[in-house]
C-alpha cells in the first residue's frame, strides 16, 4: 500500500519513485499541498537535532598571573 511504502519519504522522493514505475498521481506541489492540510508535511515530520546547553568556562587562578583569558564576544 502507498501509505506504508512512502510513510517516511519526502513527497518529491515518492513522486519520482512512482514516476519511474510508470504511475502519475499528481504533481509534487499538489502532493505537498494535500499533505500540508493535515500537517503531514513540514518541519515537525522528522526528528530535530538538539544541542547540549553551552556552559560558561570558569577560570580559577591559584597563583598570580596563572590564568589569562581573552573575551572577544560582543
């Protein structure tokens, strides 16, 4: 069935695969428009990468002139 076969594929991938097999259902833009209504196409379809929170380094001097830091952030 088409629903299971192309469940994780992009609309363009499914379109060109079917076109190679000799099946034309609709244009890529029409498929995207149809899938956009129920929310099947968009940024939420795939897992998004999450980055770990940035930690601010703590510089501790145990003797004078031991720690040198240059902060260039603005």
